[in-house]
């Protein structure tokens, strides 16, 4: 059975077919022009040696003029092809765009040649309420988050609304996000959406909640694989705790969130009996739509890379090699220590408590890595016998 072509290959085939059609049309127009010139009536002149020489010189000049004109047409055609290729190639490379009404196209997503600096940089977002400054607890959490990710070889940085405001259409998105209903404070919910714009403004990369901490397998090398060629990817199913994508992908998704049809789906966008739209609810809506039909998928997702401590401590076995499940191609990359998770562990949501839980999780993954190493060594020894 033939493997179906990849979405970016389909885009490239469509592009080349468009260019080939333009070339055929151009050659047809040129041939019709030549035919019209050849069928034009000519006045016969009396043959003479002088007349023949003049006719030959005239024909030679005509041939040269036609050759120059053909070269000019060829140059114009190639220039048009290069311009068309330059304009359409980003669409074939990055896949999905946005329509005029802000809704996302259903074509696949790809962003090639992502710089390694973007892959090895992680961001979190924090914006204190207007008129207030960050409290000691938040500053401690941010400092601890930055230290843990830096120790794994990443450049860690904190984004604010000032980064998001550098986007050209920031005011329009700001107004759209402010109009969405919420049961939380307006500032908090708007900040959750504006971080997507901030990621687009800085050129994309990894967005990490500051209560998500890296496990031993999360390194810039594994991050390059998990980055998924720049496709917008949520690494905890539909929970935006660890998200990656190119700058174009972040902007596309930010516009999609701003135009999410929340009024038509109260079963998703309701909290405590009231309309509520958050970025996680919007991702849940798109995630549910993708489960019904793959043609409606507008982002990639995986449950394999981020887990909470409940799974890691209750269900994890060393023989699993620190994987969410055996079918996962990569080990768990990070642990999400949300307020709910820490409450379940009967621990405060503080930097010291989170680092303590992280240490236990790393011990489990290190033990799993040792089991994997011993298992592979035993297998090699059996093969050598």
C-alpha cells in the first residue's frame, strides 16, 4: 500500500503545478503572437539581387529582434516564477495560515529551519496586576524556575505585557481578549491570552508555566526533537503548561483563540454555571473537534512529555524507563506541579516544596534510566553468548 504524501509535499506539488500551468499559458500566448505575425499579408516585391540582399538583411534583423523579444519574455517568466515561489513557499513551509476573519485554515503546520537558539530558549509569562508589584513568593517561584531550567542547559527568560505590546496589531487582540467572559479576574485571564502574543513577538519557542520543572531527559538535544519542526504542539494533551512552536504558529493560534466560537458551545465554555473562556478551555474545544475529525485539527498534542506528580509517584514503575506509557517515543520531559497537584501531595505551592518534589521525581527517572541501561547490557550479553 502506497504511503500517503505528507501535507508539505502536497503543498509543494500544488505550487509546482501552478507554476507549470503559468508556463504553459505563457508559451501558448507567445506561439499565438508568432502565428499572427506569420499570417499577416506581405507585399511581394520584384526579385532582384539588390532586393534579395535587402530581404535577407531584413529577415536577419527580424530574427534577431524576435530572439531578443523571446529572451525578454523568458526573463519575465522566470522572474514571475521566482517571485511566486518566494511568496508561496512560506505558506508551503509553515502550513496553516489564518483567513480574513481570523479563523485558522485546516492545512497542516510546518516551519522549517528553526534556529537552535529558539529551541534552546524557554519562556514563562508573568505580569502583576496594575498598580501592584510581584510579591516575594512569586519572585521566589520565578527565580527557582529559571535556575532549574538553566541547569538543564536552557536560556530561561520571563516575558511580560511589554513584550506582547511590540506586536503590530496588539491593540486589536487586546480588545478581543478583554471581551471574552471569565469567572476569574479580567487581568489574570487576559494575561493568559497575551502570553501567546508575546511568544509570537519574540519569534516563538517554548512557553513553560513557572510551576513546570524539567526532568533529567529534558535537554536542548531532546528539545530539538520534541519541538516538532516548529509545528504548534501542546505537550500535555490540551493543557498549555508546556507548549512549543514557531513565531508564525504562535500568532496563528493567538488569532484562533481570539475568535473561538464560545457562544455556540456552552458545554465547553461554562464554569460555575457562568460563561467562561480561558486558553485551556479553547484548546480543549479544538482538541475535542480534532478527536471527531482529523481535518479539524489545528495543533499537535501529546500526553507523553508532561505529567503531574500523581502519575509519577503512584503509577510509575522503573521498568517503564520513565515513559508515560510504553508506546511513547520519548521519556517524560517535565513535571507539572500545579496548585491542585501540590494540594494533593499536602504540600504548599512554594519554591522549596516544588524543588523537593522535583528531586524525588528525578530520582525515579534516574532509577528508570539505570534499569534501562542494565536491561540493554543484559540483552547485549545474551546476544554475545
